[in-house]
DNA sequence: AGTATTGGCGATTATTCTTCGGCAGAAAGG
DNA sequence: CCTTTCTGCCGAAGAATAATCGCCAATACT
């Protein structure tokens, strides 16, 4: 019989499929990643080794990027959360702008489509620290301005969820 | 001797202090929460049981809110990340608006100071799904408009960091 | 000084992770 | 249609880790 001589995988599962079991495992891990495989298996209807194998695969495929502790910003002395929109002349992403990613106050940076070039999520200990961050931004060549949104209350803040809404409710369009 | 009869703690550590050891532990756990206590202890300079005890305390005090798996949005079929600003007449936080938190696409919701009332972070599978979400928002009474920022590239996205910058570099203020 | 309390360490036990062999079900191939 | 091949799950065993305990040093309070 012809053995697999061309080095390719046995012709299956090129792009790993995420099935219903995987979805449930991912949802459970996103909610709480500190539970045992036995408990996970019980929750999704599989044995512990089966869950272990699936998690290993999900991890390798990149669906699970890591597992992190969720810290409380206020408890750590960083009670001030802000979203900073940066307007830049020319193209926003500069080497110089990437420097600010080294500050632990910066949690997110995206380039966006809209009336801003780059968007930062920043958590600082004080308005002064936010001001210092903004000074850093304004010191970047090409930056023409910033617009900041200070979070007053956070009603939800959670990691990427595994679920997908496939049937959005028909909203009652108010005339 | 007078025994503690008034039900209060022995007059110490009312508000738990986070020392340098805790900081390092938290930083390590925020980066990767799947490492063993032995490794953590080695990294921060403590024994495994000491780290275990500190983590237990940090967890109880609320500094550690939980541990979650970081999932890849694109791998899960949600490649579209958007920040949605909502403008509302009157006060933004309504019971009706809280309903949308049930959608797994919604990852964050804050009320903010700035030229918007509420800010959402939403991750959807398609522009259509984002449109459906916006329709939900617009269906909320009092909402006068939304402004959406579509993420083109994400350069950084990480959980709350333990570190705090205490000496911001003096920026070269360009003339 | 004396006393009480806290927090760290080493050692032990309990739990969990991880791997292994075997088996059943589903695709390819004759 | 039957065989072959492969995948994925399970139960069980071994390895690693988590969790607990008693003891000791350092600190704070009387």
C-alpha cells in the first residue's frame, strides 16, 4: 500500500475545524481557566483526556493564545481608564509611536477606520499620569491631536467570548 | 489581656498592602497564568508555598479577579473588531441598553466623559453582524446616534498590567 | 525584655496533569 | 460490500503539581 511519502498530513484537517465541543470548552475556559480537565469534561460531555487533547490542539492552532490572570486596575493603583484617539498627519503607525507600547499603562493599540488614526486603551494611576502619556503621544512626529474618553463606569469588561450570535433579534424599529 | 472582643481584625492590614513580591507575582500571572507555583517562586524569589499563600490572598482581596483563556477572535469566526460610541439624549445608562451585554460579541461597555455617552467594544463575525448590533443600539430609546471605529490592525491587546510607570520620561517637546 | 502575630520554608499528602494502550466509528480503497 | 486506515474517545497508570501542616525567624506592640 502507498505510504504517505510526500510529507503532507494524511490529507485531512488542513484547517482545524472547531466543533460544538470545542466551542463549549473555549467558552468555559474564557469564563474560568482554572478549572480542572475533569470538571471541564463533565461540563461539556467528554472525558478528561479528551478535553486535554482538544485543548492542546486549540492551543497549538492558535485559537487559545494564552491564559492570563485578570487583575483589578483600581486595586493595583490604576483607577483611571481612558480611550485615547490619535489623529496623525500621514500614516499613523510609526516606529516612534510603537515605543509607547512599553508602558504598562497601555493595554491596547489599534489602527482604526474612522475620524482617527490610532486608538489606545490606557489605564493610569492619576490624571497626571494620563497627561504624561498624552505628552508622549504628542511628542510623536506627525501627531496632530488627540481626543480622550475617560471611563466613568465600567459595566462590562471581559475577554474574547467563544460564542457567536447567529440570529440577531428583529429590533422594533421605532418608526 | 484584653481579647479582641469587638469583632474587628487585630488592627492591622485593614486594606491589604501590595508589596514588591506581590507586584512581581501579579505581573507574571498576567503574562502567563499557567505556570507552576514553583516556577513563579523561582522567578520572584520565594518558595512555592509562599507564592501560593500570596496568590490566595490576592485572589481573596480582589486584586486577582479571575483567570481566563485568551481566545483568538479571528480563529473563532469573529474577525471584525469595532469600538462603538453611543450618543444618547438624557442619561445613557438605561435598563434597555444593558440588554445588549448578553450578546457574546460585546466585550466591553463603559460610560465615558467626552463627546459620547457610552462606549462599546464589539467583536463580530461580519459587517452584517455589526450592523445588527448597531440596529440593537439604535432601537434603544434615547439613543440619538452612534459613531463606529473599525479596527484595521491590532498592535497590542493585553490584560491589565501590574506595573505602574512612576517616572515618565521627559518628552522632547518639539519647539 | 516579653509577647503575640505574621509570613516564609521544608516536608507531606491530595489532586491534577499527562501519557499510554485499546477500542469503536467514520472515511478511503478494492 | 467488505477491508483497510485513520481519527478520536475512554480507562488506567505514572509524573508533576497543588494544597496543607508544623516549625521557625522577623516584626510590632505592651
